[in-house]
């Protein structure tokens, strides 16, 4: 399975030779074990279950750090290590090993997942303190971490799919965590279903890859891409994109994400902001060689990214539910990443860098929103907030840092990584590059507006609280993770982007950066200046509209754009009109057809046989006799038919 | 000296059935205990057989051949390959669980007699026999004889007003198929006699050197059809499926477990063992019609399942969809497709078996109602029951990590390599499966708890014992399916040799320069 030759600039992979990396599966096994203990242990584990879950997530994080250390100890071209765990499925030449691929890309994700994951575990101790099912919540969180690690550490598409569906399950369980709420149950099912549509893409791409290459392992597939032809690779690319759209809530499979906010807020932070929803971006970047052999697929990726970037931002501008506004933002930010990933090697590192910083600031923003909701009796309507900055100073400060980071205030994390994407889009050249570039710039302005709207509605202006609201700052177990994420939101971008630290680290997987790091260029390019100007305009406009005492508690009707944005650009209406209602009709018709059509014919035949046999038996009744009669009838048929056969 | 394992496994439950029948009428408790003990001993015997089975050894193992009706070449001949063995293990595992689950059902059933338990044991003997038979006539006899216990299990010991109707419908459907098969069975004998040696021994009939090799094309197709229609009714396949929802809806959940979990597998097993291997040419000729029917079954079964208001009928329709995958895999004629199909039979038994058992537990808690609308919010009162229901439901929609995924995935891969368009169409079933399962879960378990369900108890110890083993194997074989596949694969390889088909080579193959990846293939 190992030591294949490098091709196309992609590092070869070697087998793990002992040490920390050989036990990389522990990263997955520990949280999985945690989940199992909590779920099977039942109520006995109520008292300490959450601490066990945190310990599992943290030890997984520690193992990831140790693995990173060992990886960094190797020469860059040797930083791709396969860890064979066991043979999962083998029939004929279809041979799927449960093997892990430890390389810079997978380790970047592993660190993000276990790091941010651990923080959110800790935060949840406070947030879920009063929930009678807290133990189950932590079990699901651990399950999620394990599944997400399977997804990013897999060395082949089949095992990736295992993780892919695993996180889908965790997402389903956690969106629907409050099962007694019908809305939560419906949202969970909706998320699973829409994701299943995307999964079809991944599933078919796996079949297509196996049929084409006889293997679904990353490295051998990538090395053979050239022989397969552009049409085939375009098909694989588009299928993978379909999968990515489902998981990452990109158009046209975006409709589940806003409803997913029915889940507890830590879930929104971890799964529906920082990690799981970015899996689509991972998939595209990981499958880089396939997309590079399929320019059409790449173009579609960028279009999907650009469209979702704008759609998410527009939705984010109009939602009054703080979590849904943030979810619109998540769609939009992942749109940025998808767009960058579609640009090919010049965009991969930018996409991943933004993914990592977004993981920090968006998780921080969601935890902040959770802290606010915690203080406001689970109120989510921002029109019922206002003036919270004095009551919740820590939440205000940490949310504020995340806010400044996401809108792209220079030198904060979001600025570094968003600039990377803007630059990559324009660098990709041609008219397409110009269009994509200006979309990313325009997006920066929209981001500034909708985020400022959230910020001002929540923390500034007059107090529009409900009568029984008595907001207070959250306990330390919640604020400390928020502070750590805020530090990351402020500084991580510089750490990753200055001198292209992350890009160079990722180079063995995604290719080396196209040019030298140039801060002056970053600051003075007309595009970044344009983005800066639009950002200021966005903030100023939001300030005028929302940071005052004229915000109505009930939303005004708004113009048609506002209405459309509130309706999530009619995504749900389209799904209902196109699939749900016709589906219901089809179901009803098919059931009727089955009951009266198919079964009707059969019972009809039975009835006529019965009528015939009634004539035969006359004086006899009872089922045993009819059985005998049928046998007789059958035997006659047999004799006749056998004669027929023999004559033929 | 060899131990006649299979005969033991067949005779013991048959004997047990007789003993239970002789136990005085009022001592139902004793009858239950004898039944359970008997099924556990059978499980132990079958388990020992499984451990002694050598996957790399002869195709048929534990064979016993004794002349029965010498004049017509009929033998009492039994033996198993990997596929038959796994199905026998499945049967032996499910029966004790059904007995456990039926323990209390019995007290509320229409007929409280111990006869139900005698019938279960009789059925177990026949189920093991039918999978073990390697004589076409013996197979046919058991195939038909199985109808008798099931007829009474539904008609006499079933649920609701319609149970007699359901039992009769089941019987007539099955008999119709059985008669067609009888024609073919006789035909098989006639042609083997024509070839010089009238026999029903499967090993002498099948294969390129077998006695049926010389049957002319047209006749082979007719003979194939005789078997196939019988198996399609048994499986059940669209459009001859309507007996199953009726039967499952009127059967006790325990009966439904055996009916859908094991008996229906006789149909798909028969296709693999008899249709394909006795008539390879005809089987290849019928690939497209069968594939089309499979696709219809997959999608149609799922859609009708979504529209059901009775949970037992819903589960029955999901099986129509699942059986579509099995027949698709069989007729894809690739190793992945057929191993996937064979594994699917086993996994479907675990998964749907557990689903029926849980449905039974639900019904027992709600005054015998199987109407989905009578449920709601149960997770609040019975979290363990709800959680188990969800895990089993997720296995039914083939979630990766649970055993049915492996088989469905293999069927997809195996089908796609030769029939890409049907494979893609079949993926619609994957989406629909999520809908029928999750919607069922949503309607029964989530939302506010219904008032009349307020006092409902969670799973009892007995119930947990009945369903936990299935959940355990579902997870175990989802994560480690290879032990099962190692047993099934050689049998499939044999089948493919007999049918003279082979897997297609990859279109491109991995990079020649890297070499190593391709080297071990």
C-alpha cells in the first residue's frame, strides 16, 4: 500500500515506522471509546461523564500535537505517512483498508477538530449544565470528534465516506438533541435527507473511481488521473462537488443549515460552523489532482462558491434570529473557501487558511451567541437584545474580537486569510478571475454589514429585552473557551499567513505557493483597498441603521429583497414545490396503485379461483380443504405442463 | 468418524417441536423453556459448525448424502458452502431471540396455546434444512413444507381480524410459485435422465460438466423461469410482493422476524444457488429483466413504505426495497455484487429482524396498535427503546459503520462496474431509505409524549436480551465485516466460475510506474 512514487508534485507516502504516528488511530479511538462508555454506561456515568468526554477529546488533541511534532521532524517531502489499521472490506479486487493518511493537510484538520472541539466540550459543561441529558450530549460530541477524524484522516474515499456519514449521524443526533421539540426533530431529519442527496454524489464517485482505477485510495488514484481522460474526471469532480455541497451547505443543497440551528449552540459552533460544514472544502482540496484534470468541474466549484458566498451573506443580512444570521454567515464564508478551492493550487492554501481561522472566529461568535442566549432565557431574536455590552463584558469583548476578525479588520485573523482568497481569485486571471475577485470583494462589504448588524443589535443601542430578562455574564467554564478562541481570532491569521507558514507546511500536499509573501502588496493592492473601503461602508451603514434607539421590536415588513432574504431566498419553497409536494403525491398515488392495482389484480385472480373452487367443493368449507383443492389444481397444472414440456 | 452436524441441527428442533407438542396444554411455561433451551442448543451446534468451517477448503462441507427414493435419484443430501452456512447461522441466531420476544406476546395473543412454540421449532428445522439441502428435490420439499408452520403461525396465532385472510393469501401466493417450481424440478430430473443419469443431486447437475449442461437454450430458460418465479414470490419481488405486507401486518412481530428475516432469504438464496448455477446461460439471458424488476422493487418498495400508516407494513415494504438490492447484486454477476448480495441477506436478517422485534415491543406497549399515528414522543418515556430503535433504523438505511452498509456498498460497487446506469438509479433508494426510517422515528419517538403513553416502561431485561445481540452483531459486522466475507467470498467465486462470469478489469488501472498498488491484485 505504501511507498508509491511521487507524481505531479505530490509527495510520496510511506508507512508509519513506529512512534506516535503508528498509533494515530488512538486519536479516533479515544473519543469513540468515550462515546461508547457514556452511551452504554447510562445514568451511572451522569456524574462524571462530561469530564470523561473532555478528557477523551483533550487526549486526542494532545496526540494530534505529538503527531504534528513528529511530522515536522521529517523532511517536507517525507511528511506523508500511511498508518494501516486493518482490512475493512475485501471482495475480489475491491480492497478497502482502514488506513489513515497522516500528512500536513490531514493534520491541520486534526488539530482544528480536536483543538476547537476540546474548547467547545469544556464550554458545554456550563452551557448544558441544566440539561437532564447532558451525558448523552457529550457522548454525541465525542462521537462527532471521532467521526470527523475518520473523515480527514482516511487514506481512501471509502473510509472518508465512513467518516462523512459518521459526522452526518452526529449532526443529525445533535440537531435533534431536544427531541421533544418537533421543530428540532424535523430539522434533524431535513439535514440528514439533504445530506443524503449529496452523499449520492460521493457514493457514485467512489463507484466510478473503482471502476476506472481499480482502487479508491488517494495516492494511487491521483497518480493515475492523467490516464483517465477529462470527461471522466469531470464527472468524478462534479459528483464530489455534489457531496461537498450537501455537507458544506452550498447551493443548491444549502437549505438545511439554517434549520440546523435548532441544535444546542455548542453544536452550532463546533459542527455547523467550525468543522463539519467545512468537510466539503476538505474534500475538494484533498481531491485536487482530480479537479485539476477537470477544468469544467473546477469552474463549477468556483461558481457554486461565489453564488453561495453572496446568497449566504444576503440571508445573513435579514435574519433576526442571531444563530440563523450567523449560519447565513457560515454559508457565505464557506462559499469563500469553496471558491478558493475551485481555483486550483493557487487557492488551496488560501481556502485551508481561511477554513482554520474561520473555525476560530466563527466558533467564538457562536459561543458568544450561546452565552447571550444563556443570559437571555434562550431568546434568539436580536430585536429583543440591545445594550448588552455593559452587562456581559467578557462576552462582548470576545464576540467583538471575532466580529472584527470576520469583517476583515487589518491584521486580525480574518483579514489575513480573506485577503489570501481575494488575491488568489484575481490572480487566477482572465475574466473569470476578475468576476470571482469582485464577488469576494463585494462579499467583504456584505460581511461587514451583516456582522455589524448582529453586533450592534446585540450589544449596542437600547435595551429591548423581554420583561423577565435578567442577563448576566456566563461562568468561567464558558468564558475561558471564548477567550481562547478570541485570542486565536485575533492572532492566528498572522501566525499562519505571514511568510506563508501554513501554505509552506501544506505544500507537499497542495503545491508550493506561487509567489513570495509580500505584505506591502497585500496592503496596497487595489483589491484589498476596495475590500477595506466596502467594509467601512458596510459597518457605517449598519451603525446608522442598528446602533440607535429606533430599532423596532417587531421586524418591519421590508422591501422585496429583505423579504426574500428572510425567506432564505426561497430555498425551502423551491424544495417544497419541486420535491416535497410532488413526492407526497407520488407516494399517495403509488400506495393507491399498490393497494388497488397490483394487489387488486392478485385478489381478483384469487377471487375467481375461489369462485371456481366453490363450485367444485359445494358442500365443503374450511381452509384445510381449500389448501388440498389448490394442491389438486396445482398438480393438474403440473401434469399438463410436464406433458407439454416433454412433447416440445 | 464424522459428526452429522447438519442432521443434528435439523433433527434437534424437529424433535423439540414434537416434545413441545406433547407437553400438556396448560404447562405453557414449561413449553417455552423447552423451546428456548432447544433453540440455544441448536445455536451452539451451528456455532460449532461455523468455527469448524474451513473457508479455503472444499466448497461444500459437512456433507451427508444418503439415498432416499433411489428410483428417482432423490437423496437426503445436506451440506453447506459459505453462503448457506451464514444463512443457517442467521436462522439459528434469530430463532432464540424470537422465542424470547414471544415470551410475553404469548400471554396477550389471540391463541395462548403452546402450539406457537412447537411451530417455531418445526420451522427452525425446516429453515436449516432448506439452506442445507444439496438435493433439488429435498430442497423443493422443504421449500413447500415450510409453508405449513408459517400458515398456522399467521392464521391461528397472528394479530387482528384479517389474519386468516393474510395467511391464506400467503399460502396461495407461495403455492402458485411452488407449483411452477415443481414443474422445473421435474424438468430437471427429466433432463438429467436424458443425459444418462436421473438424479436430483445438485453437485451432479450444476456446472459446465454437470448433467444440465446439455439442456437446449429454450428449455433452460423455461426451467429457469419456473425456479425464478417461485423465488421472486418468496423474496418477494415487485410485482408479486403484495402478500408480504399483508402477512407481516397480521403476523406476530416474532413471526414477521422469521418470515422476512429468514424465509424470504430462501428466495434470493435459491436464485443464487439454483437459478444461476443450474441454468447459467438462461440466467445471463435474463439479467436485464431481473435488473429492471430489482430497480422497480428498490424504488417502488421504498415509496410505498414511506406512505404506510402501519409500522409492520412499513417495515415489510422496506424489505421489498432491500430485496431489490439483493437481486440486483446477484444478477450483476460480479464478485462484489454477489458477495454483497449474500452478505445483504445476512445483514438484512439482523437489521429487519431487530426492527420487527422492536416494533413488537412498541405494539405491546400501546394496546396492540401498530398504527404509527398512535405513537409520538416515546423517547421521553423509553429512551433506551428509542435509542435502540434508532440504531437499528439507521442500520436499515445502511449507515456506514453498521453492517448493512457494507453489503449495500458492495452491491453498488459490484453493479456499477458492469451496469453503471442501474447502479445510479438504485441510489435513489438510498435517499428514500433515509426518509422512511427517519420519518418513522420522528413520528413515533420525537415530539411531545402522548398522554396515553405517559406510563410506558422502557425496555425490560428480557426485551433487551432479545434485541441486544442483534445490535451487537450489526455494529460488529459493520466495523469488521471481513470474517463474514471471508466465508462468503469463496462460495461466490465458485458460483461465478460455474456461471462462467468474471469481474471486469479497471478501465485505466493504477499508474503503471508506481506498480506496487497493482502488484497485489
